[in-house]
C-alpha cells in the first residue's frame, strides 16, 4: 500500500518523464492538487519511494545555476508501475462497491 501523497508523486514522475526533477515534481504536485508543498513534503516521500524500490534516481549533468551540483532525476520502476496499478484497482473497487444511496448523496452534494 502507498499513501495518496506517494501515489500523486509517482503519477507526477510518470507525467514528467525526463523532466522528473524534485522542483518540477513539486510544481506538478501543486498544480494537480492546488496545495502548496514544502520542500520536505516532497523530498521525504520521494526518498521513501526510492528506498521501497518504486523509484530510481540518477544524477543529471551539473548546471551553472546550481553552482556545479548535479540535479537528481526520478524514474518510476516496474515495481512502481505495479503499485500504481494496484492502487487504481483498489480505488475503483472501493468506489464501485458503494451502495446506491451513497451514490445518490454524492450526486446531490
């Protein structure tokens, strides 16, 4: 199981592909959710996902803007894709099993 934040970050990495750097992921997450995320609010779960084997990291070429420090690029692994499929299946199953009364209430609000 992964948290909603982890799911959103994995999806952001998938969407960004070769541009999946921390700052870009943070911006993507903010655009998707409308929430502001602290730097730690993004990097801590990204590191956790990497430790779980759901993301890989690689250092990109250093840039003058970063005073010669390399940027870290994130890439989803096969295990990460499998986890996203599992999360989607679980979510669809949970929504599909709601009683009709709840669906009616959801439509009215």
